[in-house]
C-alpha cells in the first residue's frame, strides 16, 4: 500500500520545521512509519546542492539557475528517498517541495511560471504531494523569528522586503489554484494552534483519524 506524501510550505520562519516535528511525533505515536525530510536536501547528493544554493552572495545564481539546481536536487530526493519510502507504505513529511520553486524562483524571482511547470513535468512528470500545508505569515514576523533564533541569514533571507511580499502572495495563489491539495494555515497563531489545524487538515484530506 502506498503511503502519503505531505509537504509544508511558506515563507521564512513561518514555523514549518516546528510543525513537522510535532506531526512526526503524533504519527509515530500512532505506529505510522514516518520519514521527515527537507528541501533543498534530503539525500547526500541533494544536501551538497543545498550547500551551494543557500550560501554565498544573493546574486550568486540567477533565478533560472536556482530553479535548475533545485530540480536537480529534487529528482535525487524523489528517486532515492521519497518514492521508495512511499512504496513501502511510509508517510513522508517534507519541509518544502516543488511549490517553493514556483514561489521563490518563479513568482518572487521572475522565472515565468509556465517554464517552471515545464521543468517540473520534464523532471518528475505528474508526481506531486497528496497534501500541502501552507503556513501563511507576515514576512517581517517570520524573518524576525529566524533572526531571534540567532542563526546567520541564508541567501534568501537576505533578499529585499518586496521579494518576501511577492513570495507570500505566491503561496496564497498556489493554494487558490489547487484547493484539493493545498490548505492555508495562519502561521502567526501559537505553535499548538497551528498543530491542531494541521492535524485536522490531515484527518480531513487523508482520512487519517489522528484527532
Ligand atoms: N528554497 C527552497 C527555494 O528558493 N526554492 C526551492 O525550491 C526550495 C525547496 C531553505 C531556503 O531555500 C529556499 C527557501 C528557503 O529560503 P531553510 O533554512 O530551510 O532554507 O529555510 P526555511 O525553510 O525558511 O526554514 P526556517 O527554519 O527559516 O523556517 P521554518 O522552518 O518555517 O520555521 P521554524 O519552525 O524553524 O521556526 C522559526 C522560529 O520561530 C519559532 C521557532 O521556535 C523558531 O525559533 N516558531 C514560532 N514562534 C511563535 N509561534 C509559532 N507558531 C512558531 N512556530 C515556530
């Protein structure tokens, strides 16, 4: 029996990593085989690409080059980790996936969305998540959270405020275009409230009965 593929999306510091950990704990407590992963990354090869994508100056790569590198990492991730896990019946929770390329390199970075769709089709065909939870938050609040955590900013966190505003709108547009797959959750709520909404969404979309 194929497992389930759930992705978490949103701007910087929206709370994806916090939520994914809580969801994994909940699912494991129900005896479910859970794989937690992230993009860019998730396999040794894709983690190498993550390193060159997230470090360096903001103009290190053009948005199109970024999109190609993201998809190179994504194909490795799907082929070597996600697809085999789904085939053995595991639930895969991924911190970001293809919608991030549409939002970051496409809507915010300027690559035409049609080109990104073609790239996706060429790289992965119709492969997509069963459910995508989009954490929506004011970008200033999200970035403030990551700064408060005390880590160095990644290349993307250093982009200008206009970039992050376009990004937020892009994720909302993605959800509107694909309401069967995507659900928007208010990321400014407490972590407990965000978690409750996410569990309800998983129950509603996948019939999981976690509540
Ligand atoms: N990227 C990625 C692309 O450009 N294109 C692509 O195709 C892909 C796949 C990844 C970067 O790559 C870009 C996007 C990104 O810029 P990353 O370091 O993984 O880089 O960055 P993020 O995915 O944005 O991860 P962050 O860790 O910055 O944000 P999260 O995971 O959304 O937030 P989280 O959970 O770590 O929380 C941040 C802080 O807020 C607190 C947490 O404790 C933490 O301190 N927090 C809350 N505080 C209050 N209320 C809540 N509800 C909270 N939830 C969490």
